[in-house]
């Protein structure tokens, strides 16, 4: 039964991978500097690492917005958010998983009669607004810096593009790590309070209860990247504004910096020690940030380069996503409670709030998870070997074609 309830979270993770996570390499793929296959593999590996190592940074904020006190409610909210993302992805709109989850949580609050924490909601909305703005500012500053370096060093165009391609891979990996650290809360944040899994000692790392859930969610994200993200990559990378090689690098780097800032507890604590206000560790919309970066480059190069039709469609998606997720969650909760008689949660009393209202469950799942982890790891290693052999075969075929070409010329 526990595995069944987790399926909606895994579906949400797959949807996030197909939509949000693809944006870390959207500009690189759209500019044809990195192939989709290579970008998808790199993004998948590093989004898993970021989720497991640093995934708890933003989960606490979502928990304050609405404390879902039944696993049936967690299942329904994740399913509503996942369906919303899937529908938006079908229309090739780079919407936000954060907005879908927040809308679903507010729908749960309305259904159960629980108040929505206005301060936490304001913090999240502020992150939605400042993320694209910071992305645009970083993108313009970095673009100016890179173009000046290019002119000063007078590097040959072919060698410069080679450096850019390598840089895209490096900053894309960093952006994928930051994305996993920041956005895994959207996938498994509503499930974390309901599980108390036994720690799993793997020798080199010990996985806590939350890390086990984050690992499962990140694997679903990776699957979404590998199977269904190419269409949205093309939308972000080329349909909004045509990107040069250096602009593609700048977009990925600027986005990774924004995601890192909003997910780094160490940086936030450092600012507090300096007497400055802390950084709100809220889940940030990667799609909004990357679109802000692309717009910043477009405005710097001239507003006529921007495809405002596509931009308008994306804006509609941003507004409609939380509304659709909230309404869908409300009606699905009603359906699950009254038709299937599943406990989806209740209004939290003051006594429950003081005592801690969440009932922990899932103690026996850790033993199942060990075998599941072994199977997934084996499958992942086999897939990586297959990818390596496929790339090696492709290189050999290209070498043979070049040899035949030069022989023919002789």
C-alpha cells in the first residue's frame, strides 16, 4: 500500500524531469552546442546527487505552508500536481512544479479547513518574482563579461566554441545539482512528514528517511529527463530567442547561481553571521529563472529578437498552473474521501499543532527499499555502459567515414 501511495510522487518527479529539470540544458541543446542525449545523461546523474546530498533545504518551507496529516492526502496532492504538469508539458509550456505543488497544498488547506500560512506563501511568491529578475541580471552581467574576455583574448572561433561546449557541460552539471537540491522538495516534500524509514548504511554514505524518499523522487526526475524532456528543451532553447554559443553558456550559469543561492543553507547562515538578513530557502521555479535569463539576454541584444508570442503563452501557463492544481486537488480530495473512503487529512487543532500532528508510518519500507535500490543501481550501471558503448560506436563510425572520404579524394 505504501508503494502505491508513492506512485503519485514518482509520477510528479517524472513530470518535473520532463518539464522543469530539462531547462538546465535547454539553452545548450537549443543552440546545438550539446546533444540532447549527452545533456539528458549528465542532468540525470547530477540531479540525483543534488537531491540526495542537499535535498532537504527547501522542504521545510513547503511543510510550513500546509502540514498534510494523512498519506492519502499526500498521494492526492502529488497526483494533482503531476497531472497539471503533464497537461502543461503536452502543450510544450515550461511551467513550474513549485507552483503546481503550492497550488495543490492550498487546495488541501481549503478542503480540510486549515489556514494557509500567509508569511510562508509570501516568501514563496517573492522567490517566484525575484528568481527571474536575478536570473536576468546575472545573465546580462555574465554575457558582458564573457564577450569582453573573448575580444581581449582574441581566441579563434573554433577553439572558442570548443571551450564554450566544455563550459556548457560543466555549468550544466552544476545547475542540475542545484536543481535537485532545490526542487526535490516539490516531489517528495508532501510525503516526508508521513514516513519514518530506518537509515540505510551503504558504507560510503548513510541514507536517512528523507534521503531515501529524495533518492526515489530524483530517480523519477531522471527518468522524466531521459524520456520526455526534448520538446520543452527546444521551446526554451530556441523558440523564445535565438541564442549564440556564449549566450547559451551564460543562461545555464546564471540559472545555476540563482538555484544555488535559494537552496544553500550554508550561504544563508554566512549572511546571518555577517549581520545580514537570511536567504529564504524556498523552492524556486527553474523554468521561470531560465526564461528570465533568456529574456535578459534578449533585451540586452535588442527586444526585437524576443518571440513575444511564445513568451505570452508561457506567462499564461505560470498563472494557470497554481489555479489548475489547486482546483484539481480540491475536487480529487473530495472524490478520494467520499468515493474510496480514504483518509486525506483533517483540520489541525491547536493541541495537535503543539504536540506534532503527523503520524509517522512506513517503518517496514526500508527493507523493501534496499532491494529496490539494488535493482535501480544495477539498471543504471547497465544503462551507462550501454550509453558509453553507443557513443564509442558512433565515434568509430565517424572515423571510418572520414577515412573513406579522404581515400576517395586521393
